[in-house]
C-alpha cells in the first residue's frame, strides 16, 4: 500500500482532463486552488488517517491547471480528488 511520501493517487485520462483518484481511504487536506497552474510532482495535498498520521502526499502526475477538486474531506479508495486539465 501507499506509504508516507508516495503520491497516493491513480491517474485516469479523459482527453485533455486527468482525474487524480485516491488509492486509499482517509482525510484529505487540499493544498491547491482552482485555476492554479501545476507541474508534474507539485504537492497538491495530503491524505491522513483519523489520528492525523500522514498516509500519503498527493502530487500532480502531469503539468496543467487544476480545474476541479473535491471539497469533501473524507475520501474513499477510488474517489476523484482533483481534475487537472492540460493546454491543447
């Protein structure tokens, strides 16, 4: 499973839009803004357990712009965390 320092996300492509999805259940702390330009590897947030222990760091898997993000702090495996759009 994901450990501290891993991305904790899976990437699903839909044309010029990519979904970052949770690889495990936890509490999400979002650290990016809508419209923010990101580069591959940029930190976008973190996933913690109910005791505050960091489970994973959420990082951008591609260059692009954050066009959507969840506002729900509790996420389950497979939930979409962020949507990153790329410039055509």
